[in-house]
C-alpha cells in the first residue's frame, strides 16, 4: 500500500506489518501473538508445532467497528499471520462484508503482480502501474549487471536455524537472477527442513543466514552456536566469520553473511527489490 502511494487509505494493520516504520507508528494494529515467541529457534519451532494455526488473535470487534471496504491478507504461511478462515469469519459479521484479497506469491514476479492486484482492489490502478514499473525497472537493472558467461557462487539461504530450513518460494530465482546458483531450495515451492548432513553434502560456496522474523542482533547468538557445530566447521569455509549485509564484499572472501530476515528474504513485498539490488552487487563484488 505504501509502495503504490495508497497509505492514506489504511485504517489498520497486522502487528507484523511494521514497515515503513513511520506509517506503522500511525496505523493501529488489530492482531497480536497469543504468546511471546522470543526464545531460541528450537523452542519457537516446538511451540509452533504444538499450537499450529492458533498463534495470533484478531481484534474482531475493532475490525467490525472500522467498517473496512477491503481486507488485504495472506494464507501463504499459517505461522506468520491470523489464518484466512478467521479473517473470513470476522468479515462476514460486518454490516457490509468487505472484499478480501489474499496474496500468495511464489516468485518475485508474483510479488510485482500483487502490487497491481492491491492497486486494483483499492481503486489506485494507475498509481500501482507506475509503482510496479519502477520496481520492475530496478529489478532488471540489478539483473542486467550480472554476466551470463561466468558461473557464480553456489549459494544456500537459511531461513531458520533449528531445525535448518532452506529458503524456497522466490529465493532460488532471486539467487539465480543475481548471478548465483541456488543450493537445495526449490523455486516456487515451500521452504523445508534439511539435515546438517544434507547441507554439508551439498557443499555450498556461501551461506546467507536470514532467520524469518529475526533481526541481526537477535540471531547472532544462535549463529555463533551454529558455527561451532562439527558439521559446519567441516565445510570449506567453516572457519569464516559472518558479516552483516552492509559490510559484505565479494563472495570469495566472505562466505557467510547474516541478514535481517524480516527486512530481506522473508516477506514478499517491495523490499525484495532492495534485496535483489544488494545481492547482485554482493555476487559480483
């Protein structure tokens, strides 16, 4: 909504819709997690497996009182938001049921198409076309800087640390378009867990660590423990120290990069274009 210039139409958001930060500070949140998920990756994973879809609650009374015309939501990931069925149930209680637009992209091109869908749903088609054209231009500028005549690094992206989840959906295509070769993740498919042995056998040239929903500071202690694992230290770059994405240089000298998962790979929105611009530069040094 912000990218297509329609933020003035927002009356509420989810607790995870926190960017742009200044906009999120002004727009009230109608969702909240039922419990604070602030432990280690394995603890959070156990909690998610136990509680399944019941991780977030929606303030139904507040939503009904706001009388929205459109609700933008997603059911790509049950863990990341109020479930679509809950949204639909609350929407039916509104005096005039709002239109529900559920966004479920599996590629970077789907994300751009979603900008157009959002624009159509809120009556800002022209603005959405202009914004999408700008995002597409930035993407192709990043992709065109990649030489097709040199094999890039074999890159693995970890989006969770315990268990070890390798990022999929839009991530493998972004890696390939930015000049790398994706390891283990399958484009257009859900992310899934791999064993340490499978990752070691795949022998990536570089690993980007971007735990879903975690900042760099929060992820650092877990990454430090991960890098002490015997299987990790057996990798060709097992002794390499991680760097943040802002300090990244060339992949041959910096094999491990720790990124903010929330701001990079996890969320299928306009910031994926920011990621592509950084990653294309990182691949070529």
